[in-house]
C-alpha cells in the first residue's frame, strides 16, 4: 500500500473534520472576543458546514472535469490562505466571510480525497487504505481538540485558525509529490442546473430546520422547507433526462448504496450532535473548561484508530455490511449510555466512554460506507459518486446540531414547566428565569454563552436537573436512528449494479 499517498489524502480529509470541530468546541472564546451578535453565533459555527453541504456535489462534478488531483491541491491552498486570514480577523463580519470561503475550500477536499484514493490505490488494497485513512483521521481528531483547548487557554482564540493550515500544507506537499496525476474528462459538462437544485434543497432544508427552533408555523420555518421540497421535486425529472446528471438517480437502484448513504447521514448527524452535547452539557452543567472538553476526545483514540484499520481489512476480505452494522450499533450504544447515565453529578469517565463509543462507531461505519459507495463509481465518475456520500454526510453534520437543539428545547420546556408547577410559580415567572438559557440554546451551536450560575439562581427552579432530564430524553430518541439504519442494512435485499 502506498502509505505516502494514503497519508497525504488522510490529512486532506481530516481538515474537513477538525476545522469545524475545534471552532465548535471553542466558540465561546471567539464569541466573547469578537462580540458576536447573539442571533449570529449559530451561523458563525455552521457557516462552513452549510457551504460544504450545499456545494459538495458541484465539487465532485468539477473534479471529474478538471482532474481530481488539481482540484484537491487548489482546495488545500484555499483552506490555508483563508484560515491564516481568519487568525487576523478584526471583527465578526470578516470572520464570517472567511468561514464561508473556508467552506468552499473544504468542499474541494471532501469527496475528492476519497475519489483520489480509489484511483491511486489498487482495488484489492482499497478497503485497507480506507481503514488507514480513517485511522489517521481518528488519531488526529482525538489529539488535536485536546491540544487546541490547551493552546487557546494559553495564547488565545486566534490559534484555532492555524490548525487547518498546518495539516493542509503537509497534505499539499505529499499530494504534489506522491499522488499520480489524474486525467481530466475533457468536454464533459458540469450539470449546473442539477447542482443548483440539489444545493438549494440541502441549504433550504437546514435553514428551515434551524428556524423551527423558534416555531414551526412561522414563515421563516416553512418557506425554506417548501423551497427544499420543490427543489427535490424539480430535480427528479431533470436527473432522469440529463445524460450526465450531478446525482445519478440510477445509483439508488442499488440497495447497499442507498443504505450506505443513510448510514453516512446517520454517523455525521450523531457525531455533530455529540459535539453540541459536549459543548453545552460539559460547560453548563458539569462546568468543564474548554481544555477538559477537548480532552474527552483523547482517551481511547489509538484503540479506535486500530479498530478502524482492522475494519478496513475486514471489509476487504469479507463484506462491508457486518462492519457497517457494528459501527451503527456502537453509536446507538453511546446515545443510550448518555440517556441512562447523564446527571448533574455524572462521572467524567462515563462521558469519556460515550465519546469513545461514538467516535468508534463513526469511523468504523464510515470505512464500510466509503467502500460500498466507491465500489459503485463508474470509470471517470469517482469524484461525482464520492461527493454523493459527502453530500449526505455534510447534510447530517449540518442537521445534527439543529435537530438536537429542536428536541432539547422541546423537552427542556416540558421539564421546566413541570418544575415551575411543582413550585407554584406562574408560567411568566418561570419563563423569565429560563429566557436567557433557551435563547442561548437556540442561537448557539456548539459553544456556550451561558452564565453557569443562572442554572442555580433562576427563581428556585432546578434548571440543572431540568436541563439534564431534557438531554436524557433527547439522547434516548436519537438512539433509534442508528438502530433503524442497522436493521435496514441487515435486510437481505437484492443487489443490483449501477449502470456503468
């Protein structure tokens, strides 16, 4: 196996995970330093992810047209320059613009790194190479958040934006030197209409769900959701009559391919949701510092990395299905563990174990998903097909915090209302006590802008306990998603090869 190639592509892929993760875990420091408007904190956190979700299919089609290696190197340069500029941000507006540009740069890395792995590594070694790629990503995702939390406490929040350039520059050197050039598909048009429709559908869906936190009946909620549905309906006839569509609907005739995409959405949904839980519950209820929250990702990292490398080998020797199911069950176990043990006095090792199980399940599932999806790619279409997986994954990453917040806010309201009733407080009195908390939860994705004392001083309400019980119900509900997808993966469906 050409390790230099795999390492270079692993670092490029890791950038797309680490970059938004370290910002989410340290968003409170950025918020305080730049005085971000409360209603814009969530947008700052999710801006890059939204751009990736909306444009990843365009990047896949473009990569097949101009060449996979060329586009990947371009993306690495963009990520490096934009993050260095972000480190010198004078204010919120400038940083938000940089985050949007950073999303474009990372879009060029998402599916393209996996597609390059497919064409650069012999087929019999591909599954093992995917395992190594995920193992490198897992190791870095365990070490970097802990290191970043310490560095931010020592030298300030601007250090956050030096992590991605460091990884990108090493990846750029390895890619330029060791990855073989890939031919461009001359004369192949980019499906601009299809890319626009799918991008609009994904972006409108996330915006609509985010707005639903403040009411489902509001136009800010249902108008984007209607736009998303209309874009999907319009794409179906377009995709069927277009010779080379951005998303080939015939691929969904393969049951393993469809289940793999559902698993990709699920693992990213749960992973992004967990980062929100760690940021909010850890800082608000357990009163953990950003450095300690970052350390939650560190224990067991090498074990997870070893497990995913082994998973890649098992996928190559046998079948992706049992590996995918095992990973999904591990993620379900993590959610159930939190649902059963989370409390204001929760032992820290239980939170570490839940984090470890989610990370283990995510990377093991991802290895099986990537092999299943890449096996469907026709010659010259690796970028397009790999980008479909990334589109589903980024949609899950964008939806995770939004849906978790929706569920949490609903359950939190039920709990503090019951708490107020038991203490003979009026709804208005209780509402005044929790307005700041609910507002921060609705607007802040992945960070914390709370005063922890608020949870103990709010008109005698047990908001810490109410918060915890709402989180328990949220984790219990989301645990059903990986169980459902694992069940679908076990159903013996006929396998049909996609048209070549």
